[in-house]
């Protein structure tokens, strides 16, 4: 379609900037858009000898388009200067200009931000480049991010990604020698065109083109999803229902995402609205061509005189492409209804984090540094800002072989350990420690490959490392072993039964005391075949039994006492011997009873003494026999201190070689 050529003699272009003072702009084309740096290509002439291109790059250049009393300014930074072949009377250059935000594409970084919101993070990134020409026009306070990682991405991509995640858009405002980045989250940040904010649609009629006309336009309607929903999982509140959705149209098309990258239902609700706005933002567009130099991303205008009345509304410029020389100017633009909330599409990819390793860190002087969830902190090998201390990272969860509700397995990585860090869904902001590995400083507990048949668990005393607990398995053929060491105490608790089966020997060595307590029940020791020996080399043995005690020996029983043997029986004592009983005493044998003492034999009873035998009673002494009673000796004396009676009953026989009766 033929387009009328501008008859406007005010299509002048001027260029300012100390580095470009000797250049005369001939023509340029430029593209400006929401959520993108401006890009310009400028063709310029200079004198001879030509100025050096090296003095141009990195400097601001401001293009000025004549437009009434308020020229249209486009400021940018020269990023490339090409010196073309000179002609007889002039030098020629092609310059590429970009918004200063584009310079952030030249910087790539790996770093961690902790405890900051997106605005604070962006400010920190820009401060690293000494950039101050920016402002925020956002409502409310962004959510604090416990952990936010920039990994293998440019500073520009990182800032763009944060804006897209938050639902923020940006554009630029231009002045001579500078331009300001505006980051916003509401259509209220869009400002009307300077001067008359109404542009008239001419329908491409012939004649002179005016700077407030739209000579060609298309109203475009596109189909898009009308519903967005997402959910997520918050491990600190695992039962929380975080599903959220927002609907802008009922067309049967929806987008469902997981994870939503939020941890509260309130954040989920806000983000779902932002996401559906981003889906719907480009569904109605005004695409046109005009001579209005003031058109710039983020500017509002009202369309008038369009054939469709519903197009005569207020629009916001989304993008504009300029073409200009000293004879003419034209632009092509896209705009969306001001009534449509603008949200940027999430086009900047989030880095997919591969599995990495890192070093566990903690507070100075600590060997273990964890919180109530068993999380630890790490220093990544690529982290230039971390100081290998408790501030190097956020708390990171540690995967255990078994994790349940107050039961499972618990092994805490220690400061200095090298751990394997995975990232949930590849998200750099969601690290998870999945294991640990040995390295040149931390070698395995069992020397390899010499002890390659050994496996087990060996801990290290903390603090100081002067001991260890260990459970070791040796699987070498004919040397199989299970080794257990408790550096201090070993406590075992069995709720019901415990059974030990030992097919060979058992040896127990105790350097100090041993206490065996059976609170209720029996204690049985059975030696089915063999001997039992108890030896107390130094010290005493005490057996204290509150009830009865039975000792049964199927064969002989021998007791050898090196000192005295004392037996105290508070009740009766019965000694039953089916064979003979011999009591042999090297010294004196004393039988003493506070009551009666009876010596009784069903056959003979013999009292025999090598020297003398004395039977003595305090009151009376009776020797009685149902048959004959004989007292026989070389000399027998029966003497009563007061009286002695000898009574034969039937007959008394007194016989002797000499009988004296006094």
C-alpha cells in the first residue's frame, strides 16, 4: 500500500553529546518497546580528518526530532561505532545506540542474595554498575526472598527475570544527555502524550500528513487463555492448600502451572492475577503508522475518528519503530487499551541449576551448625561474596535416608564436609542437599583400597574429634566381623524380648563395675554341656537373696575357703546326706546351741577324742541306753560335788581289783 510522503519541513534531526560534536546526523531508525532497551542505528557524517570511533563508544548521545515547541528526545549510549570509507569532503559513520540498561548484558555473574525483596536486589545490581538513573513506581512492598540466586546469567537477564516474576514492567523517560529507567506495576505509571493527547485517524487519505495523525491502523483481536491457575508446596506448612486461580475470560482455555514459586496463599492469589493479566494483555492491539514523533512506550493517547467506535478509546503505546532523515519521518507502533492491565510475559528463562557440590559452613569455632529442621549452610565453589561462615547461604534442607514424624534417620553434615546439592525442579532458589562426598581433605574412614571389604558408620567426637562411635562391617572371606564401639556410653532398650544366639565363644571384659538387674521375673543360666567357673581375683563376692535359694549339683561339690566360713541362718537349718558325713577340723570344733543339742544315730554313735572327752551340763547330764551303757577307760571317775547316786534297779555290780567304798 502506498503511503503519503511527509511534507513536513520540521523533520530535522540533531545530535548532542560531547563525543559526537563533530558529527552531523543524516538518518536513523530506532525501536523502542515496553520491557526492552531501546535500539537505534544512526548514520552520520563528519569532517576530515575523521574523529576516532574509540572516543564515541560508551558515551551518551541524544537524538532530537523537531516537533513544535517540544522536540522529541531519544537518549542512548553508543555501543558500536563503525567508520565507513570517507568521501572527498566527508567522513561517514554508522553508530549503534542502546539504552544504558543494555550494558548489563555485558556482565554475567554467579551470586546469592539473601533476605532481600526484588526491588532491593535490582537496586543492588544497578549499584554494582554505579547506575542511578532509575525509579520505582510500584504499589505495596514486594515479598522478601529468603534466597535468590543469579547463576550463569547476565545482569540484564537477571533484572528482567525478577521484573517478570513480580509482574513489573519498565520503560524509559528521556532527557538531553540521560534517560531514566522507570519500573512500575500499574497502568497509573503511564503518562499522556505531551500536548494534545488525541490522535486522529485519517484512514490513509491523500494529502499532507500531520504530526497528530494516524494514517493507517489495524485493530487486532487475538485469542488467549482466559484462566490461570497454579499451586505450590510449602514444606514448613506441608498441609497448607496453596492452589490459586484467576479468570479473565470464559473461553475454555486455561493454563495450570506447578510450582508457582510461592509459599503463602496470599502470594499465590496475587501472582495468579498477574499471570492471567500477562496472558490477556496482548489480546487486543492497535497496530498503526503515524507521524507523531511523541509516541513512546508507556505514553497514553486517545484515538479519534476511527470507523469502529469501540476503537476510539484511550490506548497505551507498547512499541514504536522510528524511521527518519532530514526529509521525512514516519513510525510504526503497537498499542493496547489503557483499560487492560499490562503485565510482562515471562520470557526470560530462569537458569536450570545442575547438581553441584558445596562445602558446609557455620559459625566460627563450631563443628556443627544447624537449625531445628536439621538444615545446614554451605559455601558454593562459585560464590565470590561468601565468607565461608554462617552468612554464606540460607538454611538448606538435608535429605535423609528416612524422614518421618519424629522418627527416621538423622545424620548432620558437619562444617567442612563436601555435600551434593540438587535443586528442586532445577530452580536455583530451591536447593536441597542430597548427599555428601569424600575429597582430598576428607578421606574415607577406612583406608582404601586396602579395606575395600569394610563398610560402616563412623562418627567423630565433637568438639575436638578425640574419639568416635562406630558400627563397622567386615565382609572379607573368613574374616567377617561386625564391630561396635561406643566412645562413652552404650545404652540399649528392648521393649519386649531380646534373643542372642552365639554359635561359638562369648567373651565379655568389663574394666569397672557390672550391674545386672531383673526387676520382675526369673534369671536362668543353663550350661548344657561343659563347666562353669566364676573367679573373683581380687575382692569379695556377695549373694543377697530375699527368698529361697536352691543349689543342686548332679555330681560332687567342692568348696575351698582360704579364710573363715561363716554361715548365719535366722530360721532352721537341715543338712541331709544320703551317704557319709565327715567333718574334719584341724583346730577346735565347737558345737553350740542356745537350746537343746541332740546327736542321734540309728546305728552306733561314737564320740572319740585323742586326749580327753568331756561331757558337761549346767544342771544334769544323762547317759541312757535301752541296752547296755559302758564307760570304759584306764581310769573312770564319776564324781558328784554334792551327791552321786548309783542305782542298779535290780542288781548293782561293782567290780574291781580293789573296791573302795568311803
